[in-house]
C-alpha cells in the first residue's frame, strides 16, 4: 500500500516539480563527454524527441519512462511475491499482479489529468504493464537463483 501511495504522490506533482533538466545542465557542465552520440529520433504522442537537437528533453524523456518501468516493476514484484509467499498458483499470482498494475496505472494516469502541465496517456499504462511483466520476470529469476543456491548448499551438506 505504501508503494501505491508513493506512485500516486508522484502523479500529483507538476512537471516543473519533477523537472530534471536543471540538474542535467549542471551535471553536463561538470562532466566532459568525450564521444559523439548518434542522433536518435522518435515521436511519442504528439512530441518529437531528438538526441542531437534537444538532448536534455531526450534524456528527461528516457528518465521519466524508465521511472514508469521501475515503479511498476516494483509494484508487480511486491504483489506477485506476496501472493507466492502464500503459496498461491503461479498463473493466479501473475494475473493478479498484472491486474493490480493495470488498475493502479489507470488511476495514476487519471490523476495526472488534474496535475498542472501533466498529460495522461494510454501509452504510459502500456509501459507500466511492461514494467509489471519485467518485475515478475525478475522476481521469478531471482527466486530460481535462490533455489539453486539453496539446493547446492543442501547437496554439499549431504555429500559430506
């Protein structure tokens, strides 16, 4: 529940409150980048992004969308992990975790309609679902590694 409140509190912030471009400008003055980046261009919604023409807008866009992936990956991991801890079937856990992600992401985008200079987008809900899928995959992968490590310890104890 706390993680959901964190997500929603970020939704109520204006774009100026979340603006990282001043920090990017300061950071780029301190760090001399010794290589040339290729120009990457794409359109998202009605906005055009170009790495060469507007590098700070581009970097902020990547940061914001990565944040979407991250916060919803964590949300899905928390829901999925909590359900798996209760020994609920894997498919039920996956469906429930993604349903929670979809619900919270939809409410999040709805909240953003009322925040100054923010826009809501169904694309972001899709990105949030992708983050949820990644979170579940990472959780399952970490569980698999943990099981292998534990099994290896058990096997080595029994071999002695």
